[in-house]
């Protein structure tokens, strides 16, 4: 696994999410991953990508925002160490696993 961080300005959430998707796809491509599934909790972003023809319904999907709590908290804290998740995250990880 790997991660990345990016500086964001005062762009809209839509632009930030699209930019993060592009950066993630570039990173995956650099590691020779060619078949990907992308999950995003921003319905407008996913619908826009699908409507543009840039993705197929099987490769881009919308997930409920509640299923993304751990990733959101890790991103907000600036941490990319998922193996040593703080105690605060352990309960969220359990909730996310239980909801799958």
C-alpha cells in the first residue's frame, strides 16, 4: 500500500476531490496497476466522471459517506500510517468493518 498528500488551496470540494482522484490514478499507473475500482463518497464527482465517459460503471462507484470515516479522519490528521492507527481510529475501524 502507499499513500500521497497534496496541498489544497481554496478550490471547491468538487475540484479537490477530482484532483485527488487524478493523483491517485497517476500513482496507481506508476505502480503498473491497470485495472482499478474507485470508490468515492461524492455523488456529483462520480456521476460527472461516468457522464463524461472517462470511467465505466463497474470501475467507479459511490459509497456512503459513513463508510469512509476512517479514511477521512486519517486524511484530516495528516497521517498515512494505517498500521499504527491511533486509539481514536480503532473504534471507527471496528464500526466500518461491522458495516461491510
